[in-house]
């Protein structure tokens, strides 16, 4: 099963999805990965993780779904919640 998660920072939101939650979370907790990704694509969420620290974030799993429905369900939550950190909605 896939997951669709919501990461929250000070009332700011990011909707993200992944076929592997373990890999996604491991990436978020790898400082060198975050720094490299910031240099490559200027990710707002990675910058915020480094700036504010992990204790300012929470993760809520909104839904588990089949891999074939992942993109459709992610778009549903993007449209519904209008998260601030998702700049490519």
C-alpha cells in the first residue's frame, strides 16, 4: 500500500506521497541529503526542516491507497487542502 502524508509546520502544509514511506522519512532525516537537494532544486520543505528543526513538524498519514491511485489521490488532497509548501500543484 502507498501512503499520502501531510507534513505541517506552523500552519503551513505540504502534501506528499511516496511508494516507500521508510525511504521518504530516511531522506528527511539525512542532513547531507537535504543540503544536496536544496542546492539542486531549492526545495522549500527541505530548507524549512533545516531552519526550524524536526520538532516543529508533524506527519499525518491521510490515506493509504493502491499504487495505481497514488497520483489521483494526492491531487485530491492538493485541491482540497491547498497546502502552502506545494508550489507545483
